[in-house]
C-alpha cells in the first residue's frame, strides 16, 4: 500500500511540474508575440516592415522543437501507464487467457 502512496505523490508532483511548465511556456510565447508586434517598424507609406533575425528565429524554432518532443514523450508515457492501469499489463493478460483456456477445457471434460 505504501508503494501506491509513493506513486500517487510522484504522479501529483509530475502533474504539477507539467502544469507549471505548460503555463510558463505559453506565457513566454505570448510575451514573445506581443514584443515582436511592438518592435515591428512602420514605413512612412503605412506598410509594416518586418525583418527576421536569424538567431532569434532559430532559437524560437529550437525551443518549439524541444517543447514538442518533451510533450510527446511525456504524453506517450502517460498514455502507456493509463492503458496499463485500465487494462493491466501483458503478464496478467496471459494469465487471464490461460485461465480461460483451462475453464473451457474443464467444461469440455465435465
């Protein structure tokens, strides 16, 4: 029973970390978008002039790639643990299948 309590505490800590990370990442993206809009220069003709700084662009794309890979990996882990929790692991499935086969064979012999 104590191992379940430890798992629940670690899952709660992990969930809290993920929520904080997601919130901060979205806030940083919003700040970056607003800052970019403020730094855009307007020409005298009324047309917006926007130049892309390659270093900043690469940094942004790198951050997005890291974030998405982190989220995908964590999502797969969470999905696997949820499936194991709901449907059980493969060893228990094998035992269940073997038990069903035995029950069928016992019915046939009886």
